[in-house]
């Protein structure tokens, strides 16, 4: 009698679990790909930086390879373009989107965007202070930076904005343009930081991973993730 009761309860639980997974498998998959895996990568990078300030064996060779493409005209181009990673590009675009969402009274989307952007800044500054990784000094940069380098603030700000916009436009006709233009923008900003010699490649990768995990995580928390079709009108 006892065994049959336990078996019945177990079957009931397994049936409930099956229904739960069937209903929420998209959200769970999003958490796995969008939060867990990026955090794993970021954690591995951060742990290595914490234990060994010298970084990774592939950091310097990649920087030196990019350095071989240096030209005076390209220096000017990179110095100008890198400014769009924060003050000239990310901030103005974010401000415009915030105003649009405010005017349209899309409070959930507005709360998501502001929380994601401000949180990204806090995460970046906190990680820099805690890990205090010195920036590379392999050559004299045309646009030197003097604070800590891990993770890259430009990489984080550009990726955070693009990831948030992708989530906000996922169920609209703007999804593909945002993905394409935003992806090129993120890669370009990352390239400028490496070309200018102010970041290691691992700084850029860490910034991207932290941003994706944060943007996706907040969207799930606010029920504004791509698997929720109702979120596009909120």
C-alpha cells in the first residue's frame, strides 16, 4: 500500500514536471543560452584575471596581430569611431529610445531599458574596481585610457544597448535591422578598443558576456523576454 501510494505521488509529480517543462521550455532555454552560458564564460575569465593578472596566452598575440594593420588614417578613424561606444552613440540612442517609450507610456519596456543600462554601468564599475586589471601597454595608444580594463566599458555599453533593443523589438519588423546593424556596431566598437591598444581581447569578451547575461536576465525578471509575445505591447 505504501509503495503504491509513493508511486502514485511520483507519477503525479513527473506529470506536473512534464507539463511545466512543456509550457516553459522556451524560457528555460533562454535562461540557459542567454544567462547561464554567458555567466560561465565571464566567470572563467574573471577567475583567471583574479588569479593571474598577466591574463591569457592569446591576449597579446591577438593584439599584436591587430597592431600590424595600423595606419595613420586608420588611427584617426578608430579614435573617432570608438567615441560612439559610449558618449557619442550609446547615450544619445538610449536617450531617444527612453523618450519614445516614455511618450508611448510603455512603462514595462521603459523600466526594462533603464534598469538594464544603469545596471550595466554599476556591474562594469564594480568589476573594474574588484579585479583592478591593468590595461595593456604594448605600444603608445592614440587614445590612452588610465582606469582599469576588465571588463571593457565600451564593449559592455554597446552590447547592453543592442541586446536590450533586440529584446524590445523581437516581435516587430525592426528585429532583423536591429540585429544586423547592432551586431556590426558591437563588433566595430570592440575592434576599435583592440586597435587602439587599450584593452585585451579577454576584456572585450568579458564585457559582451556580462552584458548579454544581464540584459536577458532582467528581461526574464520583468517578463519582457523574446518568448513572451505579450511583452511587446507593455
